């Protein structure tokens, strides 16, 4: 699968905003790919670089600046069904 130029530009915007450092550009690309695909949400266990309120706000701020919509970023526990004790 080929990565679009559109996703690379958005990844670079995340990096320029300092959301993550260049060492973590693959993380920024992950969010960018979901964003340019107009995904509703990302579910991730990456609590250091993705699923953190401060970073979620920054990713979405860049998304809005670049003409994209907001993306929900959640932990897998927030999107998986669970059984109630009831």
C-alpha cells in the first residue's frame, strides 16, 4: 500500500507543531492516514504518543487548521463491548 502525499503533508504538519518528535514520525503518520481517510476514530494502546488528551487536542487543532475534521482518539477499552454484571 502506498502512502499518499496528502498524508505525508499532514504528518509533517503534526511534526512541525511539535505533537511528537521526528523519531516518532510513524506515529504521526498513523494519525495522518486515519485523518485523510476521514476515519471516525482511532483506537490505540499508545498512551504515550496518541491516546493523551493534550496530544489529541493538538492533533485535532492541526486537523482543523489543515482543513480536516476532528478525529476521535480512544483506547481499545473504550470501543470494545463488555459484559455487564447485571
